[in-house]
C-alpha cells in the first residue's frame, strides 16, 4: 500500500531535520520530523486545523478530511501538524501545501496505525515571505471499530433477543466475533428515548448473548456495546417485536 512521507515538503522548505519519526510494524512513516521555522518577533497570525477527534479503524485505509482556518488559509502558504503518540512519538501528519501532493488536507489512517489518545501538534506554518503563524494543537483518539448485531423473535408474549459483538481485526482486515460487554435496550413505540432492558451482559466466546422475557406490547430493541481501551461504544440496528 502506498504510504505518504514529508520528505518533499521538508526539502522544499529547507527545514532542518531533528528526531526521526518513530517506526511501527516495519512500515515507512513520514520522516524526518521537523523543526518549525524560527518565529519572527510577532507571528503573522493564527493557523488552526480541525480533524475528526474520534476515529474508528474499520478498513485498511481511512482518508479523513481536515479543515484549515485562520490567517494562514490562503494560496501559497504551507502548514503541517505532526500526530504525536505519547509512547511512539510522531506517527502521522496532516498539512496543506500546493507544491506537495501529500499535503492535501487529508489525514491517512492505516489499519496498523497506533491506537489511543494522541495529539496533532504544530510542525510549521509559514507564508511565501517566510512569516510564521501560531498553530493550534488538536487531541484525537484512535480506536478499532466495533460491530453490534441484534436479532429477535416472538412467541406469544415472550420476546427473545440475540446480540452479537464483533471487532475489526487489523491482521486480517475483517470483523470477527469476540466476547465483549454489552446491554440490551428498548424504546417504546413513538418514543425517541432508549432505556436499559438488561445491562452488564457479556457475550460468549462466539460473540453471542441471548435474553428472553415476557412483554405483550410492541417495542423497539437494540444491542449496544460499551467503549473499551481499544474500541468504541456502538449500538446495533433496531429490531421491533
């Protein structure tokens, strides 16, 4: 798979290399890390980036759009933020520069990228005259995508619900069934409020859990998973019985 680097942008700007970006899983990461140009006595203004701050890895490559705003948002300027992981160092980047196709305002998240809480930190932002801009820092959290399914049946006034939990595998690039904590929820017809029917449940090693109870009226149901250190919370589609 093609991976992006900052090499061309660094060369074009003449910025000195400092610490190489951390390697992970033997893949080429953007390098080298860069030192921002020396700030003038007074910055030319501000440069802010915004990106999705809650990312769920669900396929080999996610290409997420970023947005740049502030005084730097004009033709000819170049701005870069490096994604810093607390234990792995700089692991990714986002930037804007018309002379570098890698700096097109997108954040490429690969399935084997580091997960957890991370921060996009300023690398550089300057205009064609060399004036610099003050950049913001943006915290993000990257986790694996979870999957939640529900099926239901009714026999008389007995409703049976079956929930299934899944997790995205970065090794095989597929979702697999796994044991996880979850909750069955219900919503009365015409209501928009979900309530707990049975919480504190764990799916078995096949990723499944079932619940049967008596209730004569029709309700909406869903199976929801809790957040974990590696995956996000998620609600299933809705079934009505």
